[in-house]
């Protein structure tokens, strides 16, 4: 029976994709789970696997083709099906036609017996990465699961593991290289490392040069430097005796005072050195000193340090600039009485042994408030507003030199204990650089909390394509009038930034009012 392998749904944001590689040709045997083609969506490279075993009867797409969910990509069947298979829309041929394999572009031959280790998909937002470390060298033995290289994506440092055991035959990348999904990083095989090309025969050292011709200075001779060997001492030049003329007593006295050496001076009168000769020698020495170049000044200390722009910083900057330029954002703030939330947090700690965070409680309040205000579950994608059925809340996590936003999906289906556990898991994965692509890029609203840094209030930038982000300040005691007197109350500010294409002013203000009501009365979240 002929099985049609169709394009699956590409994800939440689109059902369109582009074929980037075709892994099989007509006549190839395949089994369940074999990758037939790879398709690039707006978020990642999607491998399309076979859900049937047999023989490839027909490949209906080529690299570069645009496809949609449900399009037939490959036909798979049995050997008997090959004889009678006819592509849909074509008449049966007079004789079975075996489809010729497409010629593959000529590529450099890999190391003998080697298998390529390719760069996996880097995430939903990009397939580009930068190699930060190469952990093996040619000749190393590796086993399945060993980390070979680490690559920095826009979200995290991604360890690339070996999916086979053997010997590293060739390494095709180095630290600092930019790579994309599908690039070959290294070759691994069962044998020894491929031999390098034989070195060219050593060139015989030339004979020692003959003595320099007359008139060539000794300083112009070339002395080869051999690593590890001390240079041969240069023979000292024979000392040249300096002429010593007789000098007048007053000339000798003046020479001692001025520090002028009489040896080598020639008297102007040709008979005896005089005071005039001594002064002339001193003037010549001073002129020679002034003619010498001034000693080089010590290099000035650099006024600044240049930090490399990492891939993560580049992507953060690009996405934030995209938000500021493309999203008509507006903001408003509410102040929330946190006494009830603090009591709830303490009660869970004392009676259930569970440590809740205020972010956990706020995420639950967002999910409950979204029942009345579903646009907080919306994302602006592909020129349209998509309102999702469940509440997916991201949490901004600051790391050394990076900012990640792991997302917990389906908050509206969870209780506080489960929400707290899920956030603990994704935050730990973020700090350990182990976030999977499915843990990011799928939220509709984000919580950004800087209260632990004593920040009272701030404005956060909407994370596209989400509809809003909540900037949470610190909890501080403030005087609040209860109608009769001022009472000390723990208060917290929450500033919402909203995408005006999705959420208008009145709608956003009502949502924040509902959020304030729920957090000041947590029992209402049970309804």
C-alpha cells in the first residue's frame, strides 16, 4: 500500500515552510523514523520523518520549494507498489519508470570511513550559532553522548554531543566560527585519524656563506637563529689605540672639570692641546647628544577595554530594537497591597513545606485574569493577531552577559504548587545553559522582576511578538490611609507595557485592575 508522507504542522506561528534538504531519492529503502526531508519554518529547521517502512517510490519536492501543512512530500511503499505506482495527475507509463537520482553537487571527500557530526537546530528564533569551545582534538576516542563542541546561540550555550562512538578523524570548526543548522562540525569514524599529507622533503641547508667582501660591515652579516641554541659569540673587534697629545696644564685642569677625555683629541695647532681644544670637544659632544632621537615615551594606558560582541548580545540588541521600532507600546502602573500574598506565601511554607515566589502567585493571577481579558494571551504574528486558548507566561532570567525568557505553558491548567515547580525547573535549566528550544519563544506575556535589586518601578520593553510585559518592583512599606489613620502596608508596583495594536488603554487598565484585585484577594483565584 502506498503511504503518502505529508508535511506536518510547522508550529504555533505558521504552517508554511521551505524545503532545505532532501535526504532520500526514489528507490532508497527507509524505515520508520528515518528523516526524509528537512524544512525551515519561521522558527527552526523541522526534520520530517517517515512513519512507514518500505521503499521510496517518489520524491515530490525539491530543495527550495515552499510547502504547507498537509502537502505530500514523499511516497513510500513496497517493491510491488513500485511496479504500479503512478504520480497523482499523471497517466500510467507503458513501462515502469525508475526515477533517476538528482545529481548531487560535488563536495570535498570526508575522512575515510568517517561519519559527519552536524550542527543541530539552534532554536525557534534562529539557526545561527557561534562556536565557543572545541572540547576534542583529532585522534581522541569518543563515545555516544560525549560533548564535542559548545556553541552560543541567541538564547544559551548549546552543547553538541556525539551520536556515535569512534575516533575523531577531522575537526572542521574552531572557536569563534559562526555556524548554522546542518553545518558539518567534525568527522568521526572507527579507524585511526586520517593521515596528513606527507611533508615535503627537507630542503638541504645551504653551505656556510663565504667571508664578506672587503668594505662590508660585520653588522650586515646574517646570523641564523636556531631555537634552543645560544647564538655563537661574535669575536670582539681588536682595540684601537687612541692618540694622546701633550696638553697644557690649564687644558688638563679644564678637561677634568668638564669631564672631557683628552685621549683621541687632536690639537688645532698641531703641537699641544689647549683650553680651546677642550671647549671645542665639549661642544661637539653636546651637539652629538642633542642630535640623538629622544627616547620613546612609555605607551599610555588604554582609556577603555574592548569587550567582544557575543552572539547573545547581538540578538538581544536586534530584538529589542525591533520592539522599539515596530511596536507602538504604552504603559500604565498599579500599586498592589501585598499583605495577603505575603500571608499566602508564608502559609505554604509553614504548612506544606513549599516555597512559593511572588512571581508564581502573579503568574497564577495572570492566568485567572485572562479569562476576562483573553487578549493578554495574544501574539501579533504574520500580520494578524492570534489569541491562544491557554496562558503561556515567560519569566525574564538575568545571567552573566545574557537575558533569557523561559516560558511555562498552560499556566491556566495548573495550581500554585505545580506552577512553582515548573518555574524552578526552567530557571535552573536557564542558569545551567540547558534550555531546550521548546522552553522559549512561545509566551504571550512576560514577567520581569527587578524588586530583588531594590528597584521601586521601571518600564520593560515588550518581547515581540508578545502582547505585553509586566515590570515588577520591590515590596516596600508605605503609609496607606484606611479612612481613619495611616497604616504601614507592604506595597508593590507593577507597570504594564502593552502592544497598542492588540491592547488599548482601557482594556489594559482593566486587566491591571483585575490583576490587583486577585493578588490582594488570593482566595478569588480559586473560583
